[in-house]
C-alpha cells in the first residue's frame, strides 16, 4: 500500500512510519510526505530518507489547499493517509473522500482527553495511565473508530513534558504497528465502496 504522511511539525511519528516501512515484510511504503506548513522540521528528515515531499502552504493557498492536496494524493495513487502531528481541522468533504483510509495518532487513551493539551488534562484528572491511540479519522475530531491503543503509566512527579516524552516513545511503536495490522486485516478492503470484504484467512 502507498501511504502519505501529513505533518505540521517535528515529524517524529512520520520518521517512525518511514523506518518501520523498511522491514522486509512491511505491507506499506511511505510514498509521500506532505503537510500544511512548508517549514515543518519533518520535511528535512523525509528528504534525507529519500521520501518524496510536497510542501504545501495552507495559509497561502486558503480554500484551494484541500483541492490541491487531494490532487497530489490522487496523482501519487495514495491508498492510506496517515496524519502525524498534522495540526489542521479537516473539512468534512475531505474526510468523507478518505473514509476508512485516513488514520491519526493522538497522545491519550481516547475517548479520554480529546483535542490539544491532552497531557495537561491527563495530569489534572489524576489519571494513573495515559497512552496513545491510533484511530480512523471521522468528522468527529479525535472521535473515529479506534484501531490501536497502548497504555503508559503516569509517574507521581510527571509534568506534561515528561509524560509527553514517554508517550511519544509508545507512539513510535504503536503507529507503524497499527497501520500494518489495519492494512493486513483489510487486505480485501474495497477502496471504491469503502467496505471490508470477507477476510481470506
Ligand atoms: C504527537 O504527540 C502526536 O500524537 C500528536 O502530535 C505529536 C506530533 O509529534 N498528534 P511528531 O510531529 O510526530 O513528532
């Protein structure tokens, strides 16, 4: 499968997806890295790794950004879009086009602590566990079907930053792992009707 990774910043989850794709039995390749901010740090990593990048500037493109992005994804025959620290709310029309074929990673045990500042929220709630979630993107932000989750214990002296740092380690394992499981499970996924067929086990 051909995966496009969408970033807005650092790109450490993007890097994890690229590195995992090099295992011999990996069912996907990262065919493109794109995003909404041309100066996102992750682009330099992607280029150095020999992955094609398309640095769109969403602020300059305005409403045409989503049309342009769709064109790029179609031109590259992308099967699956993986959001990795992509900080833009996605219009419903675009979400609908990629129904079942767009995933996101969120640094909490969804449905707990949706949205930004999830580590602050986790500590404020006194949770004993945080974690990371990979889910399908649906019109409900951070509310799509959960595909994979991993727990990370909260330490008594954790700050939002120290917790984020450990959750990130878990994210880097969870994201490629979940994408691989999803792609393997949906080998008979019909990309036209967006329906999962009978599994040929
Ligand atoms: C990650 O914590 C991810 O869960 C969240 O934003 C952060 C992105 O980090 N959505 P990176 O750009 O992948 O390093």
